[in-house]
C-alpha cells in the first residue's frame, strides 16, 4: 500500500483500528525515519486517544489512553532478544489489559506470538509504503494493505 502523505497513513490507521481485536499485538518494522511512530500516532487517534504520541526509544514504553483501554507503544530497538522483551516489559501483562500493544523493532516476538500482526513501513527517499507479513496480518477479508 502506498503512503504518499500523512492522510494515507491516517487512513491506514483508521482501517486497522476497525479490524484490531482487543489485546492485539502489532509489530512494526522499517528503517529509522520510515514513519513507524507517525503510524502509531495515527492509530492512537483512530482509537480515540487525544494523547501526544512520541517515540519511546529511551523510556521503552509509552501508554496512551483510549476509551477501550490503553494503547501500549514499545520501542524494542535497544533490547537484544525476544526473551528480554518478555522479561523486561512483561509483555503478557500489557497484552491482557491493553486495547493493543504496538512494538517497533519487535520482529523477534513473531515466533513466540503467532497471532501477532506484522506491518512493515518502508521509505525510499520521500516514497513510503506499508505491507503486511503474509503470515502475520489481519483476517484476509479485512486486509488493510
């Protein structure tokens, strides 16, 4: 799916918000500066949050209130392994109480969480795209990209 501008990112986030089960784990991939945090900001808004979304690079976790529970935003860039992600962050506890958990740089979690959704946001110059991992995405009838 092409993401030529911020409105396209917002539209993708609105579509995903409609499909997103409560407690869903979403893993975001992509290079630095691709727009992962921008996507999380759009998703938070689509889920009804008015919070200012920022990158959790140094704090590891940010929570944003939504009417259906917090949107948990994790940056796993500084963590070395899926075990560290689970132990340090107590990911299962977040999943049990959150509207959704979005993990940037969390590809290592996919093997342990087969129901996770995996979205890659890519950028080449000013050209941005988003694509689902064919094995980790929304139900086929509801694919958002």
